[in-house]
C-alpha cells in the first residue's frame, strides 16, 4: 500500500541499478568538470584574461554549484572527499558569523 517499498523494489532491479550507476557517473563527471572550469576561470581572472565582472560572476556561480555538489556527496556513500565542498562557502565566514552556520 505504501509508495516507498514499491519504488525501492523497482529501483533495485538490475536495469534501474545500471541507470542509477550511469547517472552517478555523469554527476561525478560534471563535478570534476566544474572543478576544472573553476580553476581555469580563477587562473584567467587572476591574470587579467577575463574582466573583473565576468570572473566574479562565474566564480559566484561555481561556488554555489560546489555547495550543491557537496550537499549531494554529504548524503551519498562514505567516505567522499567531495563532502568538503558542502561547507566551503562557510569557511571564510566562520570568523565573522556568529550563527554557527
């Protein structure tokens, strides 16, 4: 009668396990690509290859993405080095913010 046991039964089939593995691979790949382009943007920004406004905008977008990726990895299989991305946006503010998060 409950939805969750029925969904779990469907997702545990070999066909769906293969689809989930492929989706996880694509998610991981997008994470690594984001790290690459973040680093590329940082290099270009620091060496004046891109404008300040463009570099800052891209940097902010990537930092939000890192939080989203980190949140996914926090709830995923352990251990994962990518969990550090979840709180990376708070590391700089932990000295000035008193709310604890």
